[in-house]
């Protein structure tokens, strides 16, 4: 039922009731309100002319006491970007564009300092102010300036083809923002639509590497309010509470505007304290948190609108990288793809190169006429493990060449089986001293002579499997927030269903037979392979999703419905994303035809 609803929603978004698409677009919003992010989204994903001839996007107010609404032409699509007041004030204090102040001034003194004057000059952010600078905006203080801007933008509320966007919503859900822009403003969406990396939009938006995932709007607002409340002193806090126009903030989409301490000044009951430190969750609930990482269910419509995430919008990579963790079938996949007459993939020798030589090696490989002969091969690739792939230089090079380089991510779903493979490899290498015999098996009889029974270290069992899950999740997040068009395949699916879908993604003939001389070393069930299986079962037997690794080890016959749904959730998401992509493409083609 949910998938049917998503399909109908996608079709409705593609066929929005717009009699005529907009050809011109303009944007308004105060400084530090996400105008750069929204402008990049529009310029990158819509076939529309972005202009600012009806007033600069920050819309200077010569007299803040008499604000007037902007007056763009009637056929122009207009978007207004807004931001929560406490976060906006913190950003304006950090970088008061066009209104420089002395350095070292605290946020309380800066807030109460008046009047607010905006200047236009080549050095509009330099203190002291250039004597030749022109005054373009005046207000009694920064809060009065915000109130005047909100009143001016409120004059656009009844205008056709006008939409208001909260910065917190845009940065959290870019796919939803694209849907609103297409539906409400009648903007023609490009077929290669994708998200915008906020780390590369304008100054001051740099994010640390560990903050790849955007923050939910409610949490982002609460964090900003707590931070500002801690920084403001008594007089500045009172000034803030008096200066915030609650009615305007409510109309702008922020009904709870203001610090928690302001409610006492307003004579209202205090809301729950979002600044109170929450008690840490007990370790017993850790498995519940990890369930999200295993499901990894993105909005299918987001996979269509943000095309690089799924790589399904008619993109056939002539160059590609195979990203795969150790003991996840890398050599087996390489040999199998190389057995296809139209495909070629090199081994994992990027790992053994010094870090400074890896990018030059990738460039030489893809430029080599011998390795990547386009007349002979439909696609050629390079196998890269997780660790070298996440290096900034390698990732930066791949993003620069995202128009012609794709990516394939291969993950191993059963983390217990993955851990057993790692452990058996270490034990065989320790016993024989031969790394080749430990890693690769081409004869079942010869491999059986070395034994495959392993003992799992139970004290660190959950920690090791969590690290494997986190590595896969981090890789998906990195690919989702990159420009690369990619697709994920699961090792267990390749073992049972073959390589037809992967070969088809690479643009080669999926009906050709492929093979590998490698054989699977561990063929017995985990219960017969792990010597201390009873201890392992006792630790993970009651934890979801870990117990599913035991239930689905041999087949799905005796597994619970919950584990079966968990196992196939990612596959269904990829299939629905492909269906929605084809649906939107065909619908757009019909619209253009008629």
C-alpha cells in the first residue's frame, strides 16, 4: 500500500497542474538564510533563467520603518528563503555581511548596538567602513531589520507562483524542496537532477567530514536556541525577548520563536527544556539504533530526484570504480567480470601504492589505451577498497570526473559470515604462512586440508559487527553526498542470482555467460563452522538484526518474516527507485510530445 501511494505521488509530481512552465526565476531572503543553497538547487536542477533585476536577493530596505514588498514581473517564479531567528542572529554576528563591526564584540553588545546600517562597496565587510561606501539600508537594530524584512516578504504571500522555504527544511530534505519548486512554481525539472553538497556552497558553510548527514529541522532549531541562550547575558536576553516579533515569526513558519527564557517575559508557560542534557541510552538498546543502518531505506522519490544516489537515470558508465570491503568477494567479482568479452576491471593494486601516487595511478589507468580500449570494452573499471576510496584526494578526483566515471558498491549483508571469513583467513595464514592459500581457494579438496572451523572472540563480537555495519553505512552516506552516480549490489545476491544486473548496469550484454575459477571456501552452515557456536548464539540470538544472520544462514524457509523483510528491504528500494525513474522519464517525454 505504501509503495502504491509513493508511485501515485511520483506520477502526480511529474504531471503537476501547470498550464505553462516558468522561464524566469528570482529569489529573496536575508543574509545567512540559505539563499545560496536554494539558488544552487534551482540553477543545477531546473531549466530556468535565474535573474535579480527586480531587486537584489537580500532586498535592501532604504527605510525599515516603511517596508514595501518586492515587485517582480507577473510571470516570474519567486522563492523566499527564511531561517530561524536564533541561528540567523548567530550567523549574522559571526559574519555581518555589508554591515561590519569591530572585532571581538560579544553577541550581546552587538545585538543591542544600533543603528543597523548596510553598506554597498567593494570592501563591504571591512572595518572601519570605507568612507566612499554607500548606505543602502538602515534600521534601529538587527531585530528591527529582521521584522521589516519579514513584513516585506509577507507582502508576497498571495502572489501566484510564489513559495516560502525554511532553510532548515531545505538543508534536511533537498528532494522535497525540488518537488515543491517543480509543483508550486511550475519550474521544469531536469532529468539529471541531483542534490547540492552544502560543503561547497558559498563561504561559511563548511562541514566537518563526520557531519555528512543533515540535521533534522527540530533538532537544528533547538540546538541554535540553546546555544544563543547560553551566550546572551541578562540585559541582552531581555532586549532579545522584547525585539522578537512573535506574530511575524509564527507567520514565517516558526511558531515557537524565541528563547525558553523569553516565555516568562511574555507571560506564557515555559515549554520543555530542549537544552537539558539527555541521559545516555543503555547499551541494551544499541541494536535498535543499528536497525536503521541495515534497512537503509531512503525515500524512493528522493532516489529519482537525486539521480546520483541510485544511478538509474539512463547513465551507463564507460569508466567505473568497484568499491568493496575485504573478504566480500572482490577477487571473485573481478575474475567474473573479466571473463565477459565486453568488460575489463583491474585488481586491487591501488591499495599497495603510496597515498601520493594513488590519484596519478588512477588517471594513468583510465587514460591507458591498452587497459581502457573503448573499441574493445564497453566499460573498464578499477577495484578500490574502502580505506583508499575515502581519502580526500581520491574522492575529489572522482567527483571532478563524475560525468564519465560511475561507481559500484558491493556489500556483504551477513556480517557474521563476513566475520567468519576474516577469522578463517587469519588462522589459515598463521598455520601455513601462505597468504595466497589463505585468501583464495580454487580447489575444494586442497582448501579442505587446511580446515575451516573457527573460534569467534565473543567479548568483541558485537563491536566487530557494529564496525562492519558502520563502514557500509559511512560508504553509502559518502556516495549519497557525492556527485558520483552509483549502484549497490549485495554479495549474497550475486552468489545466488548471478551477475546479470551488474553487467546490465555497465552497458554490456547480460546474456553472456561469465565464470570464475575461484570456489567458496566455507560451504557448511555457520553452526558447523563456528566451534563456539553456542556462545555466539547466546550473545546475538535475541538481538535484531544480528539474529537474522543465524536464521538466514542456509535459506529463508525457517526464517521469521521480520528477518526476511529486513534482508530484502534494500533490494526492494533499488527496484522501486528504478520503476519510479522510468515512470518519471516516460511521463516527461509524453508531456513534451503533446
